[in-house]
């Protein structure tokens, strides 16, 4: 299960070395915003070397309409990343175009077609927000959708994206919700964005707990200290597990029932689906 995705700048040997010991479920080696343009050629080589034989390591390439993306892909696909994180997507067609580029590179490298998955940062450009339904059936490689507030802030000319209490301002709250809805429509994972205040662990815990409540299955991290907090927040509580088990048992004991009472509340089929999903998720986490 992918609760935490830790970003690691691919030009930093020190951080890459450290990343494996953080307990992150997945790593994202960054070739984009965390790496200066002149450092990218070297960072590509370092990323490719780091990928050798490692599981669940992703690479964030540069935007598809940048000069860097082709070189990024050529460098890393042969090293078999779990997948590519695509930033600044304009629409789902970008993910389809990326998938075609990967087809070719997988073939050249003797990698089974479709192995390399795609996560799209689907809200970084304003125009992208108007076409989010396009991810439905766009490409089988699509693994998940995530979103970003920083680039969107710049694009709309906003001087802040959170209010004084740290809550998202309306535009960014909307982008977050649309990402979640688009992922649900496309039947892929929704991954919440980074919490940039990396010393505020209490704030992160609250944020991540809300992300799970809202339907996100994981979250992006930028600092090793965020990983345990995120992993814990995306773990269901014993009380939730207990309740889910009781719901499943209740329906099993009453096979013909559409709706049942539990602790004075109505329980029906959607609750059963939810309970099964929660128990399934827990099984995956345990089996890691
Ligand atoms: N992955 C792995 N190791 C990391 C790390 C990361 N994302 N962020 C920090 N570390 C390491 C540091 O190298 C340091 O290790 P050291 O003690 O061996 O030197 C240790 O963790 C503690 O780091 P700290 O001093 O608290 O933070 P910092 O000032 O060095 O770094 C950031 C702060 C924000 C620059 C850094 O966390 C970072 O680069 N994050 C990722 C940024 C990124 O990829 N952004 C793109 C997506 S938004
Ligand atoms: Mg960015």
C-alpha cells in the first residue's frame, strides 16, 4: 500500500542515500522543480543508477512540453522505475502522449509493455482543471492522480494558497476536491499534495488524517520526518477496524438484508463496500 511518497531531489547523493531508510512506502526521485536546470544531466545519471534493482521508486520528469522531458525519460525508463510522475499536465492527452513515449522506450529496453505506470499532477495548470474527466480510460498505465498548489498559485497570480489558519483558500480546496473526484471517476488512487511546513508534525498529522477521511489513499512527503506521521495517519484506527469487521459480519449473518441497524444507526450496502475496502487496505499494509 502506498501511504507515503517521499520526494527526493535526484541531484543529491546524500538525500538519495538517506531516503531508503525513511520507511516511505514509495520514493519519487525529482528531476523537475527541486533540481536546477544545469544540474539535470548529472541528476539523470544519478537517478538511473539509484533505480537499479530498487522497488517502488518513481521519477518525476519535467513537463512534457519542456526541453528536458525526452532526455529525462531516455535516461530513466531503461532503469525500470515503478513509474513516472508527470508534472504540469495540461490535460489527459499529456498522459496519453507520455504513455506512447514510454511504449517505445520499454520496447527498446526489453521491458514488458505497460510495466511503467504514471501518476499525474493534474491541477498545476489552470486549463487542466476544466478537462479532468479526460482521465477516465485515458491510459492503462495511469496509477493515480495527485495535485499541486504551488504552480497553480503562480499561474493564477495568487500571493498565498492558505489562509492564516493554514486552510486551503477556495481555489486550492476546489483543485484538491476535483483531483479526488477525477481519481474516483478514473478508478485510480488519489494522492494528496505536500505539506510544505516540514517542521510542523502536529499540523501534518491533522492534515493527513483529514486527507484519509476525505478519500485520499496516500500523500506526498518532502522530508524524512514526515514519513512516519503520514504512514500513521493513513492507517485505520483499531476502532475503525473493529467497526468494519462488525459490519461485514452483520451482513454475512443476514445474507438477504439490504439494510441493518448497528449501534442505533442505519447500515446499508455502501457501508458494507466501505468496510470491505478498509479491511482490504489494512491487509495490504500488513503484507508489505
Ligand atoms: N529525502 C531524503 N533525505 C532528506 C530529504 C528528502 N526529501 N530531505 C532532507 N533529507 C535529509 C537531509 O539531507 C538531512 O540529512 P543529513 O543529516 O544526513 O544531512 C536530514 O534529512 C535532515 O534534513 P534537514 O536539515 O531537516 O532539512 P534540509 O534543510 O536539509 O532540507 C529541504 C530541507 C526542504 C530542502 C529537503 O527536505 C528537501 O530537499 N525536500 C525535498 C524537496 C523536493 O523534492 N521538492 C519537490 C517536490 S515539492
Ligand atoms: Mg512544481
